[in-house]
C-alpha cells in the first residue's frame, strides 16, 4: 500500500526546493538589455535628462540614470537619437468595439461576440503598437475583455496589459443597456440590473468572473438611443450599493457621466473616476477636487466623429446629440483643467479606430494642459488611477520594462507621440520603426 502521507511530504519538499531554485536561476539567466536614451522624459518629477541609460533585466527595469556601469554580456538598444518615456496608459478604451459598431441596429444583430473578439485581438495589437502598453477596458460583453487580457498575459497574442471591467453596469434602458432592437427581441446589455439587491449581485458576479475594475453608466450617453446625456440613471441608493460593493471587493469604479448632476451623484457615491464629464460645472469640479476623483476626458473622439459619421452611416439621433454635447464638453473640460482636477488620459478608442489613441494629447494641450501634464496624465496619473503605480507609469527600478520612444521632443511638440518609433513591453521589443 502506498503511504499517501509520505508521498505528500516528499512532494511538498520537492515543491519547496523547486521554488527556492527557480527564482534565482531565472534572475541569473534573464536577458540583460541596456537602453541608451537621447532624452529621458521622467513624468514623476517632470524632468528631462540627457543621455541616461536604462538597465532592463528580464521583464523589469533594474536601474536607470547617467554614468551607470553596463553589466557584462548586456545587449544594447541605441535610442540616443530619440526621446524615451514610460509606456503610455489609456484609461478608457473599448477593445471589443470598432467604429462601424456605432451604425445602429445592424451590428447589434449581425456581429457575434466571437467575431467582435477576433477584431479585439487586432485592435489590442494596434493600441500596443501606438505606444499604449497598458489600457483600462471599460465595458465588454461576454467577458471578452477578460479573455483577451488572459490570452495577452499568457503570451498567446500581443497586446497591452489590460485592466478589464467586463460588462458595464447600468439600469434598464440606460446607456449601458442595448436599446436599438424592437421589444420582441428581449435584448439587453450583460451588465443591466435594477434595484439595490440586483445591482449588488451583478457587481459580485462581474468580480466573480475576473473583472479588475467596475464600469458603471451614471448618466445617459451620446451614442445610445432614448437616454439623455444630462440625466442621472441610478437612484442614490443604487449607485452607492454598486460602489460600496465594488470597493469591498477591492475593485475601483469608473463612472460614465456627462451631466453635472450625474457627476456629482457619482462623486458623492465615491467612484474613482468620472469618464467624459461633458457638462461638468464648478460645483462638480470642487467636489472632485475635494474627493480626489480623477477626470478621464475623452475629447478627440468628437473631431473624428464629426469628420466621419456620414461615411460610417450612424443614426441621425446620435449626430444630433453629438452636436450638443461635444462642443460643450470642450469648454467645460478646459475649465476643469484650469481648476486643477486630477486628470488621467482616456480616449474612447472604439468610437474611432484603435491605434489613433495618441491624438488625444494635442487636444489636451489645446484645452490648457502643458505637454508634460498631458504626458503625466497618460503615465503617472493613469497608473495612480488604476492602482498600478508599483508596476507601470514610470521608468524606475522594479517597474515593468514598458518603454517607448519617439523622434524629436514631445515636451515641445506633443504630436510626436502620435508617431511611435519604438515600443517595449515587459522587456520585449514589440514594435520598431
Ligand atoms: Zn466609452
């Protein structure tokens, strides 16, 4: 008879020995790379250092500075003709959606989630090659963004690190529902629930299936039918129930909110970021500053939408809403920038093609930010919002070696960030021009 207990003891000893051996062995054998930087942009303190070097060991940054010794056997990457900065972070993407999905009912009926996910694989690669080594995906049906995240983390496909929300939570008929089909289809969004108990259960369900964060729709939207961007959607009790449950489960909450009342309701409920904030007013600005709530404006999409809506063929009611909301958003967001609200970079890439995300920088600067502030929004601030500052958002010892480079000086001309020449994620070169 086999002595099960002895076998268990032997196995656990073997596991302990392997665990003790492997970390050391992998640290010794990990590839060491030296990156020579022309201009190193440090968003942590807003400084720019000439001729710095970054030592990368395996997937992490080991050392950074000037005049540091190059380890023997290190591979060299020469970026001395370029500006180098931390991998960029987009806090508002929909990797599973593409511009043609705004065409109203046809894509809702004809596109399977499987097909959307295949398109999402391609979109994730485009976001990564545009320099976005981390994205927060805010809303995806079928938990497809979580599958995508896991496949990227497993090394099966290229893509950014994904802070994934799974389905966006909202009420029946709200922006996160799907209201385009006739009643007999009985179709609704995956994250729809009404009333405190159902919303608590939905939040728990979404966390159960692997969401890193929770996305809610606190106001109506522009590209949705039958809901007003200015109006709230949850009762105070409902929104508080979702936020409390998410926080209890260790998940941050991103709230889609255009109208000032919805922004204030969401901020009072304790959300971590307000997305879009088109009609943000002085009181909402004050409350956000007081609570430390991040603003994630998504401004560039308005330009692209107005230039392309006819070609895509979006329904007229969406264009009508966009004509009101988008110009107002510019003025109000500019006021929020001036008032010093904490800002994290977001794009809503999906409404326009993935890979154009960096066009948001120039708009942020046009609305009053300095180029360095816009870079901080997409690095240190964004990492702070995600709760990932110990992993991404800066070039410092111990962080993932997520490093990008562009020509010229993006601190003088922020549009340089639209033309990536080099992208490294986790110590691997994933794009090179
Ligand atoms: Zn969005």
